[in-house]
C-alpha cells in the first residue's frame, strides 16, 4: 500500500491533527476549544444551509450500492463496506460519523472511503476539515446538489467534500495509474457525492 492510498483511506486525518485526536476519522472531540462545539441544532454553523439534527447512523449499502460504485468508477467488482455506523460510536468518540469503505479488490490500488457527518458535534469537526481542504487548494465542485469542493494531489489522491440539509460528506480515493486516470477518479468522486448526499438527507 503506497502513501497516497493510506492517506486516502482516512479522509479526515488532517482534522484529527488539528483537533488533537488519534483514532477514527474526525470522530473524537477536539482537545482545544474557543467556546465548545454547538450544543443545539440552531447553533450549528456547519450544515451548508441546513440545520443540524440528531446524530444518525447508516448502512453504507443503502447509501451507495456496489453496482453504483462500478458505474461511477467505470470499473467492475467494486465493494461498499460499512466500517462504522454513526449511531454506534466507540467510547470517547463523537456520535454521528458513519464510515464507508469503497474498494475494487480486482483492480490495482483503487481504494478509499467516504464519511457521513450528522449531528452538531460531527458537523463542527467537518467544518474544520472543509476549511483545511480549502487551504489545501480545494476548488468548488458544481452539480452535486449542495456546497461541494474537490482537490487532487499526488500525496493525497482525490478528495471531495459536500454538505447540505444538515448532513456533510467527505471522500478520499487513491488509485493506480495503470488501472484508471485522475480524471476518471474525479468523475467517480463527484458521482458518489451526488448519489450519497440526497440519500443521507432523506
């Protein structure tokens, strides 16, 4: 596994560094605060035009099917795995972060994950990730159905972010140049964000 792949599989690692966490994608509460995370839905500034509701959990196969992953990536044999549900946090973790693994076992190094953030605390962490993404060169991604950004670097692979109606998503994908192209990965990231966001908000 190369460095780009390892980083892409943990899309919120930069948020953890900023917040002082050490386990799980943006799932531990920040160790420093300037007033604490929002405590009510109305206080949350992170929902991209919506209002943060209660933390939720999802089975990843209901958000994205293997067939839809195949179509998005223009490949065959994709798998979608529920790594962690947001309504079943481990001790010390912020609720509301569902983690989904996406992979093509039959194809080189194409692998990644996406996360769904719900609830005010999880959305506060996502807001930090969003800002870091912008600072890292992420640009506006149109046509997703909510606010969205995308960035591609040799070290991190392709990373996407989207938010709307009180839900936020991130996704990170790495790939092998012999199995696909950067543009196809960008297209896949956009299609996955477009598919998952309305299902997570319904």
